[in-house]
C-alpha cells in the first residue's frame, strides 16, 4: 500500500469541489511519509497512508455486511481522510538503544502537534473542510471514529451519533480492525 494506491482510490472516487486542492495540500505535507502513531499501529515511515488505505479496505468489507448505504465517494472521504489530524504531528528524534551488546543511536517518533485544535476527529473535520465541504453524515463519522477514546467523561452523544449515522460506527470499527487485525 503506497502513495500511488492512495491517489488511485482518491482520484477514482472523490469528485467533490475542493478535492484537488486537498490533494495538493496532502502532497506538500508529510501525510505520505508520516507514521500512523509513535509506537503502535503503523509506527513507520508511510504508516499513516498505509493505515488510511487499510481503513478504506475494511469499510469496503463492512458496508455490505451491515447494509449501510454510502456512496463510494463518501466511503473514500471518511476512510482515507479520517486521520488528517496527524499531518505535521510526528517528528523524528534519536535515542540510544543497545543492539548486539553495543549502544547505537536509533531514530524514533515523537508526537509534537503544530496545530493544537482539540479532539482527534474534530481536528480532521476542520482540516478537510478548509478544502471541501463534508456532508453531515461524513463529518459525524470522522468526528466520532475514535469512539469513547476521543470523548469527555460526561459526553454521552456517541451512542446517538452511531444510531443516527451508522456510517460513523462502521468507520470506528473499520479503524479498529485496520489497527488491531491488519497490523498495519
């Protein structure tokens, strides 16, 4: 899974006004080289792009299983762009690690957010909408894709969001499957 795979899905599926400018921004950013996390899923160069494609593939499997209606464009938007909040957040530093009884300098990722906006999903929605308009369903799906991990302790809106917009729950499950089952 690569930048080319991502672009193929993006260009063949997303025709929304502003999508071209969004792709130009992605190409100028670290999206295609960034990890998906510092040490968990996709903690390697290009991991964010690979994870996004894996979420698309998981959603493609789950949508028909649960008879949820979603256009291919919506499917591509929510899955490929759900983690845009991670653009520009990972930096590479060096640390000492013992390898074969010898201490060597090895690179590792740190999380240093350049744009502290708020919640994970909310920041992704904000970044996408700088370029193209999302439907309410798409915005809710992206905003709620982290499940309870991105919610305040007294926020009980997640269940209502999943009931009203099943696409949001599908994105959450696809993200979890891509993270824990695909091991991307």
